[in-house]
């Protein structure tokens, strides 16, 4: 059994890319996960990474939270609020700016 070397949050897009690299060697469970990721990943790997970094840098959002935001790609402030930790105080104006940034990355 392989040892876990480190644990980092990754987006569904990054997970999809990792599994696609090993697609020929996947077990049944991993194949099911890959199908799910192909269906629900909302961005390509590079755009997803870029958006996570932008959320961290521009809005001082924790990486774990930024990854969840990128995975969900909320379209409105109310959906975004659900993803934020309780007690995190962000102004409505900033929340709108975050949604606007997310919209820039949304694939048509």
C-alpha cells in the first residue's frame, strides 16, 4: 500500500487530470470517480489553479475554501456565502467582486 506523502487540497479539475494520466491503470472505483469528475468539473486544470490562486491572493481566502469555491463555481452571492466558513466576515461588495471574478473564469 502506498504511503501518503502529503495532503493538499486540489480542485476537481486537478483530480480529473491526475486520473486521466493513469487512465489505463485505473481500478473500477477510480474509473467511476473519473467519470464523475469529467461530468462535474467546471474548469480545465490550469484555469482552476489560476482561479484558486487569485482567490487566495486578491481576497485572502484560505486555500481549502478557495478550492471548494472553484469546484462549485457559485453564480450568486447567496451560493457563495454557503461555501464560506461561519464567522468569516466579508462585505457584500467584496462578495459581489468574488462572484464577478468567478464569472470571468466560467467556461461557456
